[in-house]
C-alpha cells in the first residue's frame, strides 16, 4: 500500500463482517455497512458538537468493492464542514481481507448531523 492508498481521517469504528450481515448472494449487506458508517461518524460528530447529534442526511454514497464475511471493516472519518447547527462528516471505509490481509477501500459517503440541545431542538455547534 503506498501513501496514495492510505485511509484519510481518524479511525472511528472497526468490526468484523459476520455471516448474519450478508445479503442473499453472500456479500455483506450494504445497509449494514451504512449503519457502521453512521455509528462511526456519529462518534466524531458528537465529539465536535459536545452535544447530542442526529443524522439528517447521507449523500454521495459510492460502493466500490464488496465486503466479504470475515473481513475487518474500518471506518475513517473527518470533519468536512461545520455550520451553525450542523456538521458534514466524510467517511471512507476500508477492509482488511480475511486470510490474505489485502487492504481495499470499499465505500465512502458524506453524513450530515445536526446538534441538539436538551430540549431536542437544533442548537449551535460549540466551537473551541
């Protein structure tokens, strides 16, 4: 893997793809992968906002390669943009192939979160 092929951002979640997460063809179900991306990017969004956050949009999803049972799935995220009450978090997902150890980028997307106050209404993102 050369420097061009390295994941961008910080590792926010890592797990193993299991048989229960497959579609009828034996590949990992895309919805499961999106949920991992949402969980991981929500961690980063919550750290940035220092409050409760909710997902309000997902854009730009591209599935590049399949995820297989046994692959180690790693989500890398970074803050792309911060607004008054919202944040855009970019997520790249890489896998380490089971048994071969090959690293492959499998998908990417952009998740938009809104920070919420104690009253459940949008609140300004706390900037340091």
